[in-house]
C-alpha cells in the first residue's frame, strides 16, 4: 500500500496565502459595494433635502402666497374697525408664515368676539369664522352705560349706534372689583332673561335692576312704584303673588320704600313711615 502524498511545507504556505488574498479581495468588493450604496443613499437624501428646502423657500417667499384678503363671516354686531385693526396685521405677510393660533387668540381677546376660527385658503386668503357675544343688559358704571352679555363681559359703551338695544339697566356696581362685577352682571342678566322667558309683559316694564346689595335684587318698574326686592336664588318667588296684589298695594299705600318678595308665602311691604305690613301669599 502506497503512503499518502503529503504536500510540502512550501506548497501549504502558498495555498494559505492565496486563500487569504481571495478573502481580502472579496472583503474589498463588499466594502466597495456597501460604500457605493451608502453614497447613493446619501446622495438621494441630499437631493430630497435640497428639494424640500427649495420647496419651503418657495412657499414662504413667493409673492404668490402673500395674504391679500381676509374674509370674515359671522360678525354683524362687532365694530368692523376693531376686527379690521386685528386682521390687517396679516395682510401682506406670507400665508404660511402667518401664526393662525396667535391671530385666533387676538380676535378672541376683543370684547365682542366669543370664539373665532382661522383657516388658510391657498394661495392668498385667510378665512375667519367668528361667534359674537350677544348683548343682554345695560350696565351703569359711573355716569356711563355699557352693553354687556350674559357672561358678564362689558362689550362697548352704549351710544347712538346701539339705539336699537332696549334692555333693563343694571345699577349699583361701581364699588365692585372685576371678578365680583362679572358675577353680579351674570346674576342680573340671568334675572332679565328669566323674566323675558316666563313673564315677558313684566320684563318690558322693568327699568332698573339694582345689584348693590349682597342678598337681593332691587327691581324698579317703569311706573315709578316702589322697588321690588327679589331673591337672587329664586327669581320667581312671589312674583305672581305680587302681580295679583299690585293694584291693591298702589291703591292703599301712597309711599312705600320697597316690597319684599324674598320670603316664602308672604310679601312684606315697608311703608315710608317705617310701618311694616305683611300680606299672606294665599
């Protein structure tokens, strides 16, 4: 039997060297291929980034996207000059650079505007939808009258332009701070609205509602009679009973300081001579 042929040491060394060279060339080709793909990807990303920057620059600098008109809907009572003063700041600016949220907040800070929404209409217009506050009462502050809504917000000084508004006047509010003033106006407006919903004929006769006290509303009617003291917690308490005896009170009491309706099942009359008289509600 012949023995196995054993390669010489030189042949094994040459074979290992050639294998290493092959593996090295393969690694180099893989690295080159990876680098090529990475370069292509980076190049693609660069093109995308450059295109995005170009698009952004075009959108934010082209005259085509300059705001040229602001269209407002939903506003009829709010002074046009006040709205225009706010919206004109956006005219001439780039439509995409316009801060819609800031514009909305500025609009809603105007007394007449309860809510506002702002949208873009490409290429050059802003669309504004507003919900106005609704005046419900007049408020006397010092020597001036103001329109106010049911949330206690003073809308504007009353004048000839608002002559169509005919509301009872809330009085006795000069000494209160801002938050108390709003709360008092809300109570007065709620009372006026209650009367118009439930007893419109009586509501039309109300001239003033005094809110200076802590525990009552002092209601004065157009007939110049004695004021009515009404509960702020129960507007309707004794109102119908009062209407039933109103003529009797007028005929039998010439001078009356006030008629108190705040107590359940009775009406209290305070004559000018400080002689208190009570009448049962039944």
